[in-house]
C-alpha cells in the first residue's frame, strides 16, 4: 500500500486516503448562499476519489466575506443548502469539511474577474472592514481596528457557524488563519500593532486564533476533526516566520485542533516568492516538528509521485492540492493508477478504469 492511499483517522473520521482538496473560492454565491455551481463543483471531487474535500473559505458573518459573492454560514438558509451539498458528497463516497473564515481588512473586495479591482465602494454593495489595527491592506480602503466587543462578536460568529456546520453534517471544520485574512492579520506583526492583550508577543497575537479554536472544539464536540490553516511566513522582513508558525501550530493542537494545514503568504500585496513544485512543503515539515504536530502540505503539488514523496519524506501527514483538482477532478483515481494502489471506483466509472 502506498502512503498516499493509506487511510488517515482523525477522531471519529477515517479518510480513505491522504490526497485532499484544498478550499478554493468560487466567488459564485448569492447573499452567502451556495448555488448549483458549488454543488456540482464539490461533488465531482468525491466521484474522483478525494480523501477529504474542504469547501471554500466561508464567512462567519456578512462583513467577513472577501467579496459580495463569497459563501457564508451565518443563516439557516445557507446551512440547509450546504447540507444538500454534504449529502451529495457523501452519496459519492466522499467526505467534506468546511473552512470557516473572516477576511478582516481584505474583505469587501471585487471578485477576481470583475472589471473593477480593490475595495467595493459602499454605494455598490461594499462595507466597512475591520482588522486588529487600523492598517489597511495595500490598495484597499481604510479599515477600522476592532475593540474588545468587536473581537467577541467575531468569536460568536465562528461559534454560530460551527453549530450550523455540525448541523449540516460536515465531516470536519477548518479554521482559516492564513492568507492575510483576519486571524492571520492578528498573528502578523506587520498588520497587528495593538498594545493590549491581543498584540505584541506571539502568545498575545495568537490569542484570538486560540480562543476560536477553543470555541470551535467545544461546539464541534469530541468526535469531529478540527483543522487550522496557517500561513507559515509573510515573506517580509519583520513579519510572521515559520518558527512562530510551528509554535502556534503546537498551541492549536493543545487547544483541540487535530491537524495544521500549512500554506504561506497573504499579508503583503507583492511578496517575492520563488514558485516551484512543492515550494511550501518545507514549511509543513517545520510545523510538523518530527511528527508532534500533524500537518497537511500544499503548494504546486501536481503528480502522484510528488505527493507520495511528500509523505515519505516525513514533511506531512496529508497532501492538499488545488489547481490540479481543477484541471483533473479525478486526480485521486489517476494517482492511484500511477502508484499501483487499489482503490474503489464509482460503479458508473468502471468502464473507464485503467487496466
């Protein structure tokens, strides 16, 4: 048996393999409600053999959306549509989690293919953004620093969204602490210049993330896996660094998380990154700390052999991919064939099975 196609158990869930689908925003929701696009988009990965599918960054409050077209989980209507999508994935033999998020100072922006760029004006449906400090993201509208009551409302938003995620039947919940969004904004000294208990030393900058992990774990109960996504570096002098990510990852596990999904970047607008296959895998290895913190690796992972090597090297416990799943929604079936692993094919697809 290959490592990539060996099962992985987190709490009460056993995932059929370790080749997972990263959360990828589709910018196709209406008032936070997923549409038929999401239903087809996500279910296809289950048919294609994914071990776990993480649904896109889903806002816990209306103001937490990256764009007006983001999905949400702040209403029961949204929950009920998500429940239908979960059912579709389960019917195809897959498992699905959801990434709960708040965009902070990077909220209220145009979707990627809009004619406009930057922040959406209030008269066109935009809203006031919030952040740890009144430090706007480059090219975006001014933001407001959260006070204590505002921080409590953010925590309450994650709590309510977690309840709805559980009710919708998701197999895992991921807390989004990466890519320059709100929880990452608190972690990074480039965006967090607070002088209270949420600013300064790393333990203070991680306080909100850990409060939310505590809350999500309490509401998710003892059986549901909780993941945390971190950006291990800001790619900028004076920013968040991998050694800090390793410390925060360890704290997250102590507070009830089960796996840290390790990515990078997002705090500054134009980071200098040398893109290459697996360029973020070394960050996962640092956070994993020799196996003490279960991790998922991501970053231009496009082949079965490459994904297998990530696991064999000890850098991670699972492999996330994004673009390759978009190019080939049956990535796992293809990877199993290339590695010689025996997997269960959907009966509807058996005629196309490689021999």
